[in-house]
């Protein structure tokens, strides 16, 4: 187990490298559909609605691919099915990319030990394509549903109740909390709890005016600012300190900036998955401060969305943008300070071209 986990960083990087194309393709398509729709929301009709759906499908595969190729790096092809299916379950139960990392590691460990079982000679050729993937999927899927899924659901319900009980007495403190939640898992369950809370507030209008209350739009301004800070910060960091990022990360940093501008926080997931101990705390700190600044300076956002795309409809748009810039600079600064320069070297990550080989013996 110790030997297997020694290479955790390499395994995470393998998962990230295979995941990045899905983030870029899905995220950019979704971002373009939102951008060209002219509204701060995902279009649902026409060609733009179809493009948005393609992007949503692409982003929906991010966690399964991350999980599957973490497992693949640990235990080769037999771990792909348990890893990808475990990652899909992580998405479905609301465990986010953190759940995907866990499912990938679990799948890799499970298959690693299953492969040590000595099968009868009649079943030996079926081990990699039938026995190990089947048993591994049952074990990983069961653990994801019964061990990880239920506690995750209970935690999300508790967080929602806690936010509702907090009230809106001190908006700046609430902004700090909501900003930290938004950035903690970038589109994952904690993010969705905070976003749903803000959207529900905006959806409750004042009967006398027919508009959302000033408190509601202030809360949504903080959330909207926090949403775009992680991807904008990662993109900025790759530009300011390129030597601290791999070539793949520098390329995905450009896509992250586009996604951040239109309020898609998933653009920062490749960076957080590759280096969670540095990137996630930096995202939380910067987004919390940026959210609080936007609220404290009097910004208001009536649209249930984030990023700069909503700036034209906000009250005090300059203050809203200033909040995002402050949070972005803080997060990028922390990441640059914590990360070390990467060694530029080309690593062969399990080429797939010659992988379609079946060792089947007819007895």
C-alpha cells in the first residue's frame, strides 16, 4: 500500500492530463453558448441551446475521466471501468471532483490487490477483461454509494440548513462563507449548496416592487464574484509564473480565463486536481475575500449567474469587477508563492495506441 501511494502525485497528474481535453472542450462550448446568448444564463433553445448541451455533456465527463485515469495509472486497464463508473457515481451523488479523486484512488487500490489473486488457468485470460473489472466495479460502486454517498448527502443538507439559519444580519461575513464554499470544490456539492442558496434568495422578490431585495442581490453579487475567481486566478498565475506550471497547465490556463469570464468555475478543476493542497486553500481564501469585497462595496447582482458576463446588469458594476480582481490577485499570488518550478520533461503516460490486445486462450 505504501509503495502504491508513493506515486499518488504521478497518478493524479495522469488523471488530470486525460481530463483536461474534456474540461476545455466542454467548458469552452458552454462558455461560448452563454456568451453569444446575450443573457447571464445557459441557453436552452435553438442552436445555442444544443451547443450548451454538448458543453454540459463534456463537463459531465470531467469527473469520470479524472477518476478513471487515476485508477488506470495505478493498476492499468482493468482499473478503467471501476474508475470511470466510480467517477460517474461521484458526479451523480454530488461528491464532485474530490469524490472523483477518491473513487479513482479506491479503484486503483482495489484492482491492484485483485490482480494479486491467482486465478485458475481456465480464467486467467479473462481476469483483465472480465473478472477484475466486474469485481472492482461492484466494490468501488458499493463504497461510493453506501460509504461516501450517504454522508455527502447528509453534509449537504446540514450546510443548507445552516445557511438558512444564519440569516442576512452581517452580509460581509455571509459573503466570506459563501465565497469560500463556492471555491472549495468548483462546481461540486458544496459549491452548489452556496449557489442554490443565492439563487433562491434572488428568486424571492419583494411583493411591493416585484424585484429581488437589496439583500438578495448583494448576496448574489458575492457569489457571482466568487464563481469566477478560481479560473481567472489559475489563468493569471500561468501567465505571471509560467515556470511553475506544466505545458498542459499553461494551455488550460488560457481556457480557464475564458470560462472564468462567463462564470464557469470548473475551469480551475485541472489545477486543483493536480495540486489540491496548494490550489484549493488559495481558491478558498481569494474567493472568500473577493466575495466579501464585492458585497462590502455595494455591488448587487440580480442574475443567478457569475463572472464578468453579468457585470452589465449589476448595480455598481465597477465594484463588482473590483471584487473579482482583488480575489483573483490574492489567489494567484498564493498559488505562485506556494508552488515550485516544474521540471520540463516529457513523460510517457501509458500510450493507448497499442492497448487493444486480448490475451484469450481457448482451452
